[in-house]
C-alpha cells in the first residue's frame, strides 16, 4: 500500500444558483463516477448550510460532500481537478469547493 495518501472532499450543492433543486440522481452519478475511477468513494448525507456573496448578491447553499482517499500522484490529482471542472459546468455553479489534504492510513 502506498505510504502517501490524499483525501479529496468535494462539496456538492443541492440547488442550482437560481434556487431550483439539483436532481438527486446527478449527485449519485457524480459519486459513482469517482468510485468507478478509483474503486470507491463515500457520500456524506449530512447537509452543510453555507452563505456566500458574489457580485453583491448573497446566496444560501445547502450542500453534501463526496469523499475519496487516493494514493498521492499527479495523475490522480489531475483527474480530480478535471472532475471538479466538469461538475461545476454540469451543475451550472460559479464555483465548486474541493479541498484535499495528506492523510495517513493505519
């Protein structure tokens, strides 16, 4: 097993920026796409509520999170960045928040 691992957390909104709901199956499809690429992924059902401002307008988001742990590599990191760009486009978002950090698996 690789010694260098990275966790990616993708915060996925449950609404389009206009407030209309994103179909549940779209979020399931996004989770499955990661799982198919890397052999597994987790979907956190706890809702995350956030406020943010863009162009002088305030937005209220309710989101969920997709989590995947991957061996550290430029290829894996590149795939996740491309996934984020595709998801951002598909969900018509101004931004999709994705964080990653090093982890140790015992």
